[in-house]
C-alpha cells in the first residue's frame, strides 16, 4: 500500500495509471474505518484495477458547534485494516493544501441539499460536494463507492456527477449493520454502552414502517405517528426528522405508493445518527 500525502503526486500517480489503461476505484472517507467502509473497498477491488482510499476529515462540511475537532480518528488502525485488503493507495491530503488561505470556491447541489439533513445542517452538503469534486479531480476515478446509509449524500453526489459531467460512475452499496441492526458509523464510537443499546430504536422504527407499508397500510400519517411514538419511548433520543419520501427527489410523499425512502435522524449523547430503508409499497 502506497501512502500519498502530496496532491500533485496523487494526480500524477492517477494519470500515469490511466495512461497505461488502468481503471481506478475510489472510496473517499473521513477515517475511523469500519466494516461499512471495508465493504466498499471489497467492491472496488472487484470492479477496478487500482483502488484508492482517501482519509480526510473535511472541515467545510461541519457547522458551528459540530464535532469537527473531536471527530473520531484512528489512523494506525485504518492503515492496518487497509493493508489487510491490499489496496493500492491511501491518500492523506493536507488540509492547508486542500483549502489554502483565500479559498472561495464551493460547489452545491441546491435542491437536494436543503432537505432532510440539510434543514439542520445548512452548509453540510455544500462542503461534501466541494471536497468530493476536489478529490475526483485529483484521484481521477472511474468508479466512486458510497454507502446507502448516507442516502441523501450519495444521491447528491450522483446528481453532481451528472450535472458537472464528471467521468465517474457512482456506485452505491447497501448499508452494513451491527448484529442488532444499528447502522455502522464512525460516530457510533461516541456512544456509551447504554446509549448504544437505546440507539437501536431508530432501526426498529424503520422496520416498523417497512412492515406496515408492505402489509398494505396506506395511511401515511398513522405510519409516521407510530414511528415517532416508538422513538419517543426513548426520551434520551433527540429526534431531528422522520420522513417518507420519494427516493429520486427526496420530496416527502403524500400517498403510500411505489418505491419509498423511509429516513430519519436523531441524536443520543454526543452522536448524531442517520438511517434509512427503501420500501416497496403494494
């Protein structure tokens, strides 16, 4: 595994490989890797000749009072895990090189970035699309891999790629879960044992909605009330949103029909958690 920190070296490496006809699979991460990230690495190794993983805690996607300074980091363990998968490059760009003094350029997918998580994190997705666009320009991937736990994010990235004509295929892979259904996330490390146990109610609420929709329930309001009521049995969870939306537009639906995105976000302790399921109505 080659470690690259210099952005010019990363660009030169990628161009050399592509000039030799190699395809590049890319997994952008903020580190503190878990099995969800590693499932993306496995997929990349199957689909591309060269696999590049970046670790970069992106300052411009964190809002005031969020956890940028305390975001979990474990670079030595990340390197060990990636070595086990025999990836080609670990890219560790420097913040001052990525966002030098006087940086003023941002890229935003306007409509999608203001819904769901964007309501309480108004500049978050602008930061995500800006850093991903920069990384795409440096790594020059043919394929980029994202997890569906961050459903809104992967939809926004796909839209950016389409609108800006990036020559990248965005591959979204299923959410990887813990044994009890909790979606894997680097932020799960914030959870104390009791909080970790209680946090599973979020997935239980999604499963409740899935079961009711698949059993033919058509009353949207009843489903949302039941989800909120279940989550309300855990008073320590601070609910941000619960929505049933169109998975292509993120617009909240007015009727239970077709393919649906059931999504939610809530905080417990120091952890802000998100999760979702795709459900097919009868």
